[in-house]
C-alpha cells in the first residue's frame, strides 16, 4: 500500500469536526499490558493503524487470544485480550513481524526479556535500519541475551527467569526505551529505575497504574517494583493528538479555517504542539472533558478548536523537542504557509522511519520551500509560496501527511509518492482531508 501516490490540490480553507483515531502510543501499551495481565481486558477505540495491528499480530504469535469484537465508531476498534499473566507468553512458532513499528519491537522486547525461551522479531526494510542498542544494552544488563544485526533488527531474544533490577540512564530521551526497561522491571526481583535527562511521554506509567501496578516518580526518575501482578481492565483509548495535529495545523495554515477536534487526548506530555502553535500565532481553545477531564486510566481528554490567525516566526529549543518529536515534520509544513520555523536538538529525527530531517528538507524544497537542513534540525523561511510538485514520502507516514498539509497552501497540485504510508498510523487521513475542504 505504501507505494500508492496521492494528488493533493490546494485548498482555500478547511472547516469541520474531526474525531481522530485512537492514540497509537496508548493502544500499543494497553494491548501489551493486557496480554500479561490476569483476566480478560476490553479495549475500545484501539488504533486502526498498521503499527498497532503489528503489536496484535506479534502477541497472537506468542499465544495471546485477541478478538476484534467490533468497530468503535470513527474513533477506532474494539478488541478483547485474554491475558496470560506475567511470564505467561508461549514460545512463538515462527519469527515475529513488527512491520514498521518501532514501538512494537522495543516494548515487546522488554517483556520477552523475562520469558525463558528464544524469540526472534523482525520488521520491514525501514524498521531493520533503526537503532536497537538503546534497548539491547539495558535488557542484557538485566540478564537477557539479545542477538542483532549490528545493533539493528532482526533481534533474537533469549529471555531469563531471573532478571535483575536495574538503575538506568538512557543516552537519548525515549519513551520507548524507558518503557522497555520498565516492562522488563515488572518481572525483576527488586526495584527498577529509569533516570531521564528530559521527561518523555508518560503513557506507560499511567497504563501501569490502570492495570494495578504502583509506579513511583521523583523528578524525572520513574521506578517500578517487581515481581508484579497485573489485573485485567476495560479501557477506552483517547483520540491521538499526534494525528489531530495535522488538522490543527491545517486550520492554523489557511485563512478562514476552523477545525474542532473531539475526544482527543490531552496528556500534558503530548500537548507541546498546542504551545508551539500558539507561539506561531494560531487561535486555540482547549476544553477538558466534563467531570475530572480524564478517562479511567488517568489519560486527560477533551476538545480542541483551532482557528487561523496570522503566522509568526518561531524557534523550537532542544529541551522542547521530546514533547513534539512526532509533530516536527508537520510544524515545518505549517512554516511554509507563513512565519517560519527553526528547530535544533532534534537529531533523533534522523533515525525514525526515515531520515526525517533529510527527507523533509528534500520534499519541501521540491515543492518550492526555502528550507535549510542542519545536523540536528532545520530552518524554514516563509519567503515564498510553495508551487507544488512531486515528492516522495519514503514509506514514512508522518512525512506523507506533512507533505499533504504543506500542499494545501501551494499554487498548484502536489503528487505524494508512497502516500499509502499514512496507513501506518492514520488509514483514514486522506478521506478526512477531503471532507474538511470548504
């Protein structure tokens, strides 16, 4: 599907109401924890994206009974997971396939590190280029043995029944690395701590509490104590704010635009994009849901309304990057509509599904943008209107959608090759885009 090309026409404005798909990050975590809990969990609003389907496919390959019991409206799927309990997964009969999903391979590795059998996990061409030493090092220190292809997938994991607790300081801020270590720590006899230099998204900590695990936090240090027992839960996944960001930014880009985004997650570790958009000049109203403003797992949610205002030049500093790492490509797209944007401290973008800095700069430049590529970021100057053209998303879902948002403000049409990559996180993206054209 990723080879599909889509032609995006310019738009005068966008208007309408959107319920974004279930949050991808939260969906992964609920499914993984439900698989090692005791009892049957029901998850509503589970992401329809291919990445989250990869997590379910891998868990089924490990003996977990997962049933899709129906759609959950426009917000996602409804699934039931029959948990097998801590260390209850079965040896896989064949190699597990994580597809394009870094979240799947990294977090599942943390769980497999505590299972006394050999399991191999691979993925697509893009995933097999992504760095895995950042999880291999701590998991081997805890007692697992992991074979890799020069620190990249496929990974072959020989788990251990006697994992040791660990005090770990990641080299790079990464919620996936933190999560892999904490998930392994659930099985270790003692307290496992992750000391972060910069706080990353806290969906794993919230999800662990929802499944009955005590999680301690002191500053940017997070800890869990093993051996722990998880209890099954019925949970609803909030709308994905990273997916919603494309519509927020489309509304901020085009004069006369207004978009309402309903039932979207408002986790404060994910709302950095709202702060950046306000600095860039957008009018944004955020309304938490009635009552406590949070779901049963402690994930805040509500409604966001975005209206166009004149765009301003903005800088994103390195300490802000972990909170907006997924939104940086589409924020660059917004800067082509006006204002301008400079970003530094974002070298992590070079080891995502693609080298997002190089691919983003190349694509926007082909559309007529004035953009400089830097080792750890980029600078976009709003010196001229895009003309449109042909770009390649390189099988990267966020680039495909970012180029589409940039194309709305071009003088002519834009053809996006590999646009089908959007299905990794948001299969309905291009249909929703057409529905919002005013």
